[in-house]
């Protein structure tokens, strides 16, 4: 069954590539049919279409866009059930987009330089509050918490359960053991960092404000820049000049 959204009132300059870059944050796109100022985007999952609708009323390429879908609000998301110990990870090593909290997806938009209004950020928070955070994603975060804790501190230890007085020492140990540099997954690197407990809290609770999404966007951008600098130390100057999180692009939402 196809899950589609209709995006109307598009700017004349908006292309299929622009639409793909923008809406891929919502989930896997199967097809984009662009005709004039309107496009029909087909996603492979209902959750992706519902996430896209979250962006209704925003602007893209200077145009105030409308995003609508026939997927009902009460449609059961694809990730609401899972077997014990099952963690769906995509090819990049991160959780499937459909598993991520909507607030986390909004943070990724900001980290890439798109502008999201507080109205949209609050909508993302509202969706998370209403639907909760997928059990699959929570299981994934919990497993990372334990993996990082055991490698940095010892058997049976977790980052979330580490007292603040010992947290810095644990994270220094994780860095000395090369665990952070070995990690290619954003969440593993983030939990291993000095703001690990904040990251765990952001992705495991629905109690958030718009400012929390902005802070997570900054963490995402900083972590990605640090990873890029480690992979290409000779390009440190270039990496240091990368645009900060939430820097305005010519495309805003």
C-alpha cells in the first residue's frame, strides 16, 4: 500500500532533488511526482507520511507550502511492536527513520541548517507526547547505554546510572579506549560524550520544549563535525569553518 503526501504551493525553483533532500528526513521515499507547483511524494511507510504532514505550513525555497496526506492520524505506525532484543538498524548504522522520535527528526533538520518555526517544533513534541516513543527505539537507546557503560566503566554499568561525579571519568575512559573514535553511529558517539546523559534523556522521554530540540541540533552538528575532523585531520581548518547548527539556508520551514 502506498503512503503519499501532497505538497502544494511550491516555488517555481523547487526541484525533485530539493524535495528529496528535504523530505528524506521523514523516511524512505519511493517516488516523487512533481508537476508545476504541486508534488505527490510516496513513502514506503505510513509513519513517514505522517511525519511529513508535520511540516505543513512551513516554507521551502521561499514559498509557504501545504503538506497533506490521506493517511489517517490513527493509522498504526510500522514500529509499534518488536520482538525482545530486536533493533532495526539501517545501513548507516543508525535507527530507522520511522523509529525516531519526531523531536529528534526536527533536530536533524535544524542541524542541517534548515529553519523550523517553533510551531513546527511544538507539533513534533505534541506527536511524541501523543504517540509515545517507539519501543524499538527505546530498546536501541537502552542497549547503547549499557554497551557504553560497560566498556567505559565495567560490567553491568550504564551511562544513565552513573553518578555525575564519576561520569566525566567514565567518558574519559571511553575516549582513551578509542570507543568514541570507533563509533560511526551518532547515538553511540553522543552517549559516549560529556553530554551523554542529556542525549539519553532527550531520546527516552517525551517531556521536551522547543529549546531542547535546538540544543540537540547543536549536539548533532558538533558531533558530526568532530567525527569528520577525526577522519580527515589534514582538513581541520576546513572542518572548523563548517556552518553551525541552525544556520539559515535558502530553504526554510
